[in-house]
């Protein structure tokens, strides 16, 4: 039998585990996603994931109904989208919502700053990265996560609406994950607002002209995404949808219990 024939019959195997030691230590997500490892290390990782989830639940339990705002970390104070995010967050926060972001710079900072402008609460779900991402200066409360998927879960769990300003891969990921969760009924039909018509219009055209036309999505999937340049309109859409559909109203928030060491 030739060597080529022998290779065809060989089962596929992953790299020997000993080789992993030659890889420079990276984030916990990298370790999680690089394939099977020893049972003991997987058990330890499960504990770290559980601790990440527990920390998020403890830190965010009393933040109240939130609106999560997504957008690029790369747009600084001089960028027009920074100003739009700050204005939109202020208008939305004025209707009684807590503003939630990823806690970092750029659009996230602008949104938290907008909440601070109207003396409304804002929170951040920060992420540990190989290049350090520091929490911005406009957070009333923040929690830092080791795992991206835990952080994304927390950004969705406490929110009744989602606003996306221009951003990159991370923003696109967050938009479509949220839209998928609504489409599949994993979360309620919460409003999704895209701000920045010039930036998002090609995406909306693609959804209608390609995905909808091909039957890959339904008209309802497109219609639940609202496109606007107006901070007032974004705040109005969110207020009307959440008050009418989910019955949200201003009132007393959950009380902290000393015997749970809540503060």
C-alpha cells in the first residue's frame, strides 16, 4: 500500500496537547475555543465561566430596565457619530431607562456620557482583552468579564431595546445576534434601532434586496429594525414600544437585601 493510501485511511487527530505549551498565553476565549483539552482544565474553565456569570448577575441585578447602545470604540469625541450617540443616550435616558454599553471608549463612552448629562444611571460591561480596554469615565457601575459570550449575554439580559451606531465587526455581531434572538423567539420582540442613515442604508438595502428577496428572512425581520438619524425619534420608538408592548413604567425598583450581601 502506498503512503498516499495509508494517509487516506488515517483518522484525523488534533495537535498533541504538549504543543499547546508553545502558544503564547492569550485571552480566556482563545483557551476555550482551541479544541479539547484535559478534563481537569475543562472543569477549571467551567468554574471560571460560572464565576463570570455570577459576577455579572450580582453586579447588574439592580440596574433597572436598560437600553443597550452598541457602536465602535474607535470614534473619538470629534466624530459626528460620537455626538449622535451622546445625544441619543441623553434622550433615551430621560424617559427613565438606564443606559448600558460595553463600557469602553468611543461610542460606548459617548452613550454613557449622554446618560451622565441628564443625571441618569449608566452601566458598562467591559471585557478583558490582550490590549487593555479601560472602562470609560462616565460609568456609575461596571463589571469586567473574561469571556465574550458572557458579556454579550449580560448586554442582552437586562435590556428592553437596542441601539446601534456605526461600528465594525463587533457592532455587526451584536446587531445580528440580537436580531437572531428576536427572530427565533429567544427574547421578546424588543425594538432594534440603527442610527446613522448614511452608514446603515446599504445594510438595509442588502437585507431587503438580497436576503428578503431570496427568502432567507421574512418581511417582519426587516420591519422590526428601525433606521433613523434623529435622537428624538429613537427615544420615541423605544418609549412607545416598551410602554405599550411590555408595560414598562417608572416606579420603585427591586430592593437590596442585606442578608444576600447586596449593596
